[in-house]
């Protein structure tokens, strides 16, 4: 199992790219989220044909802003007439996502093959409804390959929630990629909350500006770990230069 981040920034850290990742699990490739900056990176590195499925954590623009372009480009230029496969956790979320895409695509089903998550053995979801924005649907995802588990939190303001769910699922060890912030912001997880979970899980932080890291933070950042990055991607020294 492997993860490569396409971007690790939040909505306003475009120099680090909108948070998005490619997960390879059991030989299948999953694109998580498709914000404004993602399409250009997928095109630059010719990654469209490597994507088996798309997963969306929620409908904010920094997570879906170039999804329409990605769907169109795939169907019109990469594999003409074929549809990209989007995995959906629930029928309600599929309808929400379809409606949001329809403003540009008109008939979304012309460009999307909808796949219920229960049909894909490699991934399951964590329902984080209301934990990013009140009354707003968000999801995290769990990937499993053999005895290994990889967790992607999505945007969430409760830093304990994902770990509580993992314990309920009896997942005692996992690599967890969790969003974080360095200063308190509603709807996002402060790094200090994650630190208490490091004894049981290997945690890496994303969806942040690494230049604002705090001296007491013990959560390693994805942006500082090239093994998790799609290369070449901007690192802190390059951004400052």
C-alpha cells in the first residue's frame, strides 16, 4: 500500500497545492479529492489513466474545484467516451455530489460511473457529519491491504473522533494522515489534540502551512516527508525562495 500526496495545503495555501492524495491499495489506485490545483498536477504528470476510482471527502471547493475538468478531460481526451468511477459512501451524498457537478456537466451520468463503496473491498468510510461544519457532510476513509491499514481523515474539527472509530473497529495500529492546524480554527483539528494519540498510531499531518509549525509539535508533517509526496512538489525551502 502506498500514498502519494498531490497537495498538502488548505484552502488558502495554494503554493502547497490543495490537499489531495493518490492511494494505491491491492493494485488499485484511488484519487482522494480534486481541488482547484489538482487538475494541473494530474495533467503535468500524466496521471489520469492511472486513476481507477475517485473519492471525495466533502464538497468544499478546495476539495472539488477541478473535479469537473478532470471528468471532462478523462472522457474527451484520455479515454474517449469512457466515464471515471466515483465511489460514494451513501446515496444521499451521491445525489449531493451529482447536483453540484450538474451545474457544469448538465447530465452528470454522462461522465461518471457511480460505484457504491460497499462494492470496493479495499476502502471503507468514516462518517464525520457535522464535525467540520455544522450540518455538513464530510467523510474520512480507511484503506486495508492484508494486515495494514491507512487512514485519511478529511477535514474534521474533532481530533479524537477518527481514533475512537478505529478502536471501535478494532484497528489497533494504522498509519493515519490527519488534517491539522497550528492555531485554533473552527472545524479543524489542533495539532495538540493529535499528539496524545501517537502512542497507538503513526500520525502525519496535512492540510496546513508547514511554515507555521510550532516548536512543541511532535506530529510529523507530510510536506516534510518526500516519501509521501508526488515529486516534484513544492517543499518549504522552495516556497520561500
